[in-house]
C-alpha cells in the first residue's frame, strides 16, 4: 500500500539554491493516521 509520493526537491528560496527541501505528498487519510502520530508533530505551530 502506498501512503504518499515524493516530489522533486526544490530550492528553499528561489534566489538561493544551495539548500534543497524534500517535498512529500500524502493523502488525507495517511496524514491523519500516520503523520499526526509523529512525536515531533505540532498542529498548533
């Protein structure tokens, strides 16, 4: 079962591309069941 997909890494800012950020696309169900259970997840911030 696939919960999400990785997208092409993009530069953190358009003008400075020496840092890349990974982008992950997940379904709403996967977000609710998996991501919200992560210890470091903070919905308030």
